[in-house]
């Protein structure tokens, strides 16, 4: 019985410690990746260069050019938004020349999604208003509702009419759920978002965790799932799991060279709140670099709100460390002086002892001589 009880206690201890070990390992992996994220950017650039070589195909048709532009749009949309906008605009021209309504709507909706990220809300709403959703097929209707959902969600940030736009975003989310396949991952992710807003956190977490468990490679979808899970744990107040899942999301973003991301910024905020200022600074700096590289205006704005706070705390820490180092150096210098004085004192004492020993030796020799004479 005692053995069984001991085993149960051991298993409990392991289960309590393992998540923390796992979390710490994930964070360490992320910190190493941040230092080498240029490697993944190089891979991304090489992939893009290979796609661009397709433009040199002899007698290339407009349809082929449209397909190449679409590939480049998909590569650039979370990497460099300006380049993605360029190729989406090129495709709108091609679609019009070919009189292909489906391609025209596709490229217009691609443009809208980019304008939203770039903070070009007026241009985005103008395009959406020009589209008659009755003319859209199911797959284009999904993009259409998703664009509206994202537009009002993004636009609600720091807006005096926040509540109104949040409600509009929710309405389009419901419309999106109505046209999505309930078995698809897209549906489950959007539905989990709805559950999150309704504070049904356990249900939302179960859906996202099941999807994440079935995702083996570090894909962009895994980054989205991990970020959504971290937000749930944030709402629940679980600091450790927040860090863990934000870190997983950030790792996937780095490996896929995704510059339009939110996980690194969110992780920086958590680290700052828990007093890990140096790591928070590294993360927010990386997030700022990504946002500016991608020219994602909303992300740049969001990062700019927290960057000065973390930077100030970081500089304060650096100055404090400098002061402590100066004090340490002063103490070491004083101790060194005392050590030198002590060495000199000991050396003189040793010389004195040696002299006395020598005098004693000569005195003993004289005494022995006198004894012999006596």
C-alpha cells in the first residue's frame, strides 16, 4: 500500500513539474530562433525567387501570369504587404481583361484583406461595397464574409465607436459560419472564436486543443491555433500556459517567415508583466522589426504602444546593472588595495621573521662555541 501511495505521489509531482519544464524548453527554443530568424527569411526569399523565374516562360499566357501572381501574393501577404498588394492589383487588371468575374472578385477580396492589415480601411470598405455578394460562389462568399469580419474587428481597435464595430464583426462572423463546412478546420477555428467571446472557454479550448494536437508540422495554422489558445489562457489568468502557447505560435511564425504576426508582441507583454524585462525587450524589438519590415500599420501601431514602456524598463535595468557594476568595480579596487597592503605587510613580516631566525642561528652558534670552550 505504501509503495502504491509513493508511486501516486511521484506521478503527481512529475505531472506538476513536466508542464513547467515543457514551457521553459519552448521559450528557450524561441529565444534561440529569434537570433537566427534571418535564415528563414533567406529561405523565403529563395522560394519567391524560384516562383518569379516562371515569368520567363516563353509565350506565357495571361492565365499563367495570373496563377504566378496568385502564388506570389500568397507568399508575400504575411511577409511584405506592399509586394502582395502589387501582385493582387496586377491580377485585378488581368481578370478584367479576360472578363473573368470569379478571378476579378478573388483578386479584389485579396486586396481587401491586405488593405485591412495595412490600415487602409477606406479603400477596403470601398471595394467591399462595390461587390454584390449575390454574384459570389460559396468559396468567394467565405472570403467576402471573412473580410468584413476582419475589417470591423481591426477597425474597432482604439475607435470611439468600438462596441458598434465589434457587433458588426460578430454579425459577419455568424454569416461566415453559415457558409463554412462544419467539418472544416476553418469553421472550428471561427466557432471557437465565437465561444471565446461568449466566455465558453472550456468548449473553445477543447476545440482548439484537438485541432492543435492533430497538427504535426509548424505550419501557419498551428501558429493561429496556439495564439488562440494562449488568448483563452490569458482570459483564465494562467500565466505559464499563456507564455507556452504564445511561444509556440511565435516559433511557427519565425519558421514560416511570417512578419504580420501578433504572438511575439503578446508574449512580450506577458514577460514584462512577470518581470522578465530583458526577454520582453528582445521579443518586442523582434516584433517591431517584423511589423516595420512587413509594413503592417496596425501591428506597428500596436507595438508602438507598448515598446516605449518595455524599452524604458529595459534601459532602467541596464543603467541599474551599470551602477551595480561600477559599485562592484569600486569594491574590487578597494579590496585589491587592501590585498596589496596585506601582501606587503606579510612580506615585511616574513623578512623580519627571517632576519630574527638568522640572528637566532648566529646566537646559537656563538653559544655552542662558548659551551665548547667551557
